[in-house]
C-alpha cells in the first residue's frame, strides 16, 4: 500500500513538472534595436508560427510577458508583434552583454504555447561622462616632463562597440 502511495506521489510530481512542457513547441527569436518608436514592427508571429490569418480570432492569439511590464503586443488582424512601450536596454538589462525579452505566445483551440525571445540590441544613446564635471590638478613646477597623473575614468552605460572605447584630454 505504501509503495502505491509513493508511486502515485512521484507520478503526480512528474506530471506537474514535465507534462506542461509538452505544450511548448519551437522557439522564435527576433532582434530589434532599443528605443524604437511606439507601434514599430518587431516580427510577424502568425507567419513564423505557420498560422493562417483567418484563424487568429478563433485561436485567441495573445502574448504573455514574462516580466511585469509589457513592451510588445500582437495585432490580431495582421498577426504582427509591435512595440507598445519604450524599450531602454540599459534600464532593462544593465551592463549585461545579452538582453533578451522572453515572451510566451498563447494560442487556443487547441491550446499551444510558444516561446519567443526578443533580443534588444544596443544603440549609442548614452554619452560618456566623468563622475565630476571638473577636475582641478595642482602640478608643481619641478615635476619632470612626461609625468603622469591618475584621473577617474569616464563611464558609459552603453555596451560593446557603442561603449566608450578611448578618450583623450586636450590642452587648453
């Protein structure tokens, strides 16, 4: 009797953790630059899922964001994903090199779930800045030519090729 209860408990745990994943099929990935205008095209989810546009209303296509804030939505007439909220990559992902906005696309009749990733690409939208706007250096007259003086580094929230690469100080 105890073995039957243990087996039943293990079976239920197995179903809770693994059976829902049978509903997820395929993965679609789009790449868009940050700071797109509201209404900007992200991708045609209906075509990418192989769904006839006439079936969309009956299938109740919807996007379930994995975060509290929704950045994209779906147009049920055309089957396209579009931007509904300004996407700031640095705010969303910080200094991480990869910035992925995971979504679940839900279709009903029959129920199917599809994982969709929207990769947010960095654009050069932040200027580098120094922690202080002015730095005053007092240099003695007897310093050797070519002496070096440490300065605080400039900071740039952008990443990769859009981040600060080099800078130089000009004499005034």
